[in-house]
């Protein structure tokens, strides 16, 4: 049996007035997901346990079958795992965004989706100027990077800080949104000290000349310590792979023993290589029995408040990823496929929310439950609900 898990990050949304009070998922042309929904099982799943923020790390752990209440240790360590960074017992990993601040406002949580080449130069400069034997900056992809603090005396203090993700405050004043709690001055000073280092670099001068958002500050958040989880094979009895453009998802995969497949042109943005992800997923299933394909684009569109881009990302996900994989499995009966978002990212709010998300499940041994298509409403009307995300994966893998 082959098991295929497809996640359209942030795909779920609220009804939008401009769409006649339909959601982007209801508006988008998604013939492949609708076909699966009509012939499979549709329902709701709660991917964010009570007491947790509706973040992608928490939600995707739930989806892939790992209870965050038991295994979550912070976002930073998950990304560090994919970047090959070994965390010691006194290390705390922070997500480090390159952001654009304008007149005290969070103008852009991604610094104009700065290129990886530009960002790498800037992060390496920060490490040279602000790094030390206890502070190390590591370049990642586009605006997403890491900072590691190695200091036993600060570990507990830094872990207790309240740090807000920058995409939660787009367009808002950063005053009052900086890290809070005992010891927060340590992080706040690093963020402030990054301003002159970044603003004076020629990369940002050129970006300004080109009317692109400069990376003029770092934003530190998502702190955590070394993550330890059982292998996916030990829980579900199969070997698998993961395909994503973002370190977070690939890091989860590495920690739980999934093969991380790199797809050329996978960017984590609107221009990602949808077809390549589907093609590599199909190829991986010749060697392994499980594949997890993650697409970030709908979430980015939600954070940008870009309604048209979100609809387009959903349609591309359906056409090239869902459709591309279904085409290769046409006529076969030895597979199951599950499709869902990890959380809501409403374009009107431009941040994550914590409602249960819709899912569809199709394939061997899965009967239809009468859904007319795949949407938030059809899932709610199904009467099927999983209160804990990890229960959904156990149900999906039940025949194994």
C-alpha cells in the first residue's frame, strides 16, 4: 500500500465578500480535490491542541501523527535539524527573520521575499559583527534563518520569553511587540543592533534603489531546544519521504527518519516548482511506501493578504500536485491519499487562526460519505471530526 499526504499550507480561509461570501477554496477551480472528496471521506480535524499557538510547526506535527503536547520543543530546533545544526544541551535555537521595518511598523515579514543569495551575505555579515562564542547566526532560505544561543545561564530565561512571529503583526507597530519577559533585553538589543549593520550594506542600498523592501532588521522568535521524536517507521511501520521547500517541514522529516527530497525550483513561494514536487513524489513511491508533500504558497498569499494569489496557489496545488500524482496512480487500487491544510490563514487577517481544518481521504478501503466537493463548509457539514490531529494520521494509516 502507498500512502500520500498532501498539505496546502494555510489553504483554509473565511468567506470573503469580494467572492460573494465564498472562501478561496470554494472559489478556486479544484477538480482533482473535488473528485477525491466526492468519492472519499471528508471531515474536520483539529491540528492545534488547546494552549498552543496555531503555528505551522505545531499543526504539521499533528498532521504527520505526532502529538505536540508530547513532542513539541519549539520551532527553531526543527529548522536546525534540516540545516545540519547539532544542538548541544545548553543551546537554544531561534528563528531569525530578515524583515522590513518602516517608521516603526512591520512593513514586511519577509523583506520582500529577499533572495537566498542576498540573505546569505547579510546573515554572514551579522554573524561577523554580532556573533560571538555564545551567539551564532546561520543562513537559511530567503528570509528564513536561525540564531543559536549557547549559554546555560540563559537557557531557562530565554525559553520562557514571549516572542511574536513577525507575520502576525504585518502593518502594525513593533513597539510593544518585541520579546517580552525576564531577559528579553538580550534579544531586543540584538534586534536593534542589527539595524545599522543591515541598513548600511550595499545589498539593501540596491534594493531601495530598485524600490524593493530592504532587509533592515532581524526578528527573533520560535525559540526551542533539541527535539527528540520516535521514527515514523517505528510508529507506522513504513519508510517514507518528505518534499518541501521550507526548513521546518524538512527538519521534522529528518528528525523522524523520513528521506528529505530536494526538488530543484522549490522556493516556498508562489513560483515554486509544483510539477517537480509531484514528479519527485511519484518517483519516491517506487522506493518507499509513504510520501509527505508540502506546499507553502497558499500560506504566503494569506500572509500577504493577496486574495488572487491565494486562489491561484490553490489552483496550482490542485492541478499540478494533486492532479499530477493522481494521473500516475490512475487505475491503481493500492494507494491512499489525504489532502488538507495545516491551519487557516485568512487573507483578511493575514495570520494563522486555530479553527479545525477540512481534510479529504481517498483510496483503498475508504468509503464515500456524500460530500459534494472539498471546502470548509463541506467538511463541517460531514459530521466527521477528529479532535486531535495525530488521530487522523492513525486513521489514514489504519490498514497498514
